[in-house]
């Protein structure tokens, strides 16, 4: 019973972090608050936090408490003054914008990519595939994959655009990023891995039309998944 309580609490906090309810660097509710809110023991709270630490979503500082993981230091920060992305409508509009920009970037990548750039896209794909069950790692690798595609376009303005958006363009509620006991979570993640792999394959084959179609399909599916997640 205790293990289920731990899993339930970890899942709730994980969702809050992945959905952006608890922002990177923000302090999680105190142990006493969680004990009161969920009606669980201190042991359950600490076990749940330990689980989230292992997933790379939480860091705990002795005497200060637990904090949502801050974005990796090597990830480009969002540009100063950039528009905040917080509501569902913001996220949907972000995906609409990305469909327009990244579809063309993928087509150009298929035309202009170098062997080194193709290797970077493949490396990010491998890192993302290995991120199943590790939301923070998956988010970072997802961003790096799209950033690598933009770099391979040969047009620096695409890269500048992705850098300006930063990881905010990835950190949105998606079941595929939630490591949980839900039976459909691995299936959701596998779908996105396949979509990324299709984009990579089209770029590797130097097929601009296929690359554009694969990117459009991926981002359109992301939009659908976001709506489904919001309804759930």
C-alpha cells in the first residue's frame, strides 16, 4: 500500500513539474504541506522525492528543501523579453508557429546538411530514445534534436529562432514525458521516437519533401497530443 502511495505522490509532483505548474528552480511544497495535502506519512513523501531525484526532475538541498530541476546549463536560455508560454492557448500557438518554421527547416536540412550535422541530428535522436522514463533527459534531447535540424538547414536564422525559443518550446504537458505506471505512457513515447526517426531518415536520404512532411506530421501530432492531455 505504501508503494502505491509513493507512486501516486511522485506521479502528481511529476505532472506538476512537466506541465510547468512548478517552474524550473521553483521550490516544491514542504514535506509538512505534502503530508497534509495527501494524507501520507513522512516516509512516503521522502520516498516520492527520492524517486523524482533519480529521474532528474528534482534536486534537494539540505536545509533548504527540494526544487524542480533547472534547465541544463548548456541549454540556450530564452531570449530576454521573449513572450511567456504558460497557458494551453500559448502552447497551441507555439506549435502552430513551429509547424511553419520547422517544416521548412527540415526540408532545407535535407538539402544542405553536412555529414557532421547529420551525425548531430542522429546523436540527439539516440539521446531522446534513451530518455524513456527520464523526463528531464527526454526534454533536453527533444530540444537538441530540433535544434540540430535547424542547424543543418544551413540558414543561421532558423538556428537563431530555436535558440530564442529555448527549451520552453518543449516543456509542455505530454504523457510521453511522464514516467508513470500508466500503461499507455511507453506507447506514447514510442510514437514520438518513431516520428523523430522518420524526420532523421528523410534528412539522411536528402529528401526535402519527405523531411518537410515528417516534421509537419510530428508537430501536428504533438498539437493533437497536447489537446488530448489537456482534456484528460
